[in-house]
């Protein structure tokens, strides 16, 4: 009975496309470039020590949305590391930031998102005063973009409700898209119904076009452990011992790509081109970035 109810709930979530209002792209203001790479066994603690520099433009009154990765309830690196999330929340609170929301919308197979949150035990983060938000039943906006494969993208209205968006992504291979970094993680903002179209054709290019509709203020790619094969929910795990932080979405993904290629080669896996310019995702991202 419970399984039947969950299937019905999933259908309701996917088909809930009524009363969608129009909205503008949510893009960060141009600011001085920030880029950090923390490596080794102490990558996480080193990131925490640099919090005041990474979040130098965050103030106690700044409201923050942390977009996590709940593609599935499977353990890190399939989904967000609780250890990383705990460290990030402590860092923000140490800077006096009080209004924090943690949110996502799970992959189509794993919906509803509340089930994933329960399985991962994320309710415990409420102790920080953070709000847990699932986008499943929230309000949606239709953002018109000048894309080639998407003319508009339906996104959670939550992207407009916070001063800053931190995109907490993982580094992993993806059996359909090739890889999943910061831009791919933004799919969690997308309405489940439109994700069906996303996966029908030109997946890499459609993922790139998400950047025309929404971009985070800071991308944090947790690459301490990564998938080097399979993905996004199960795969072969390798240690990369790296955390990439950047306020430039494309820059963050380029760094992640180069790292993934390097680690895969150490394991004798040579299925990715060394040159990201030969990759459909980056080719299209750079093309639409130039056009915009």
C-alpha cells in the first residue's frame, strides 16, 4: 500500500505544472573572481579555515540557499556528504549567517524527495536552525532563455528567495551525460516534468543551457571521493582528495573535468578526451556564454 501511494505521489509531483508564473534568469552579479582548490587528507578542514575568504561577501543578514545533491539516497559520492554539509553549515554560522535553507528535488526514480531526506537522516541538520526544503510541491517559474535546445526552463521559485545560492555538488561520472559536476547539479532546480525532455536528446547541451536560467553565487564541488565509472547513483569509487570552490560556474566545471580525466587515467580509464574543448557540454557552454 505504501509503495502504491508513493507511485501516485510521484505522478502528482511530475504532472504538477499548473499555475506556473514567468520569471527572469537568476544570475549572480559580476564580481571579482574567486577560486580555491583544497587537496589532501586535510582538504575539508583547510576549506573551513578559509571560510572568511570564501564567503567574504556574506553578512549576518545574508540569506543563503544551499542546493545539495539528493539525486538518490545512496551514500556519498552518489549524494551529498553529511560531513561536508555539517562543515559548511558550521562555517556559515561561524560568520554569523543565520537564515539558511537546504534544498533539492531528487531524481525522477527517487521521488518524493522527502523520502530521500529521511533515508539520509538529514533532519538532524535542523539543529543548526536551518530549514529543509523540498522543491517537489513548491511554486515554479518559467524562465525564458535564448537557448538552442531549450527556449524556457521551469525552475523552483526558491532560486529568487535567497540572497546567495551555494551549489554543493559532487564529482562523478554519469552513465548518460558522461559526468556530473556543478552545472549538472542545477538539474535539481528543474521541474521534474521537464527533466523527461532533458534526457530525450542533446543531454549535454541541454545541461549547459541551464546556466542561462540559473547560476549559483558559489560552486563547491566535493571531490574528496568520486565516481570514476558508472554514476550518478552507483559507480566505482576513487579517492581524489580535492574540494573545488569557485564563483564562476564554468571555471568550476572545467577544473572538475580536468581532475576527473586525471584520476580516471590513473586507473587506466581513457574514455574522456583530455581536451575539454572537444566535449559537447563545454563546447556548447562556451558558445552560449559568448552569445549571452
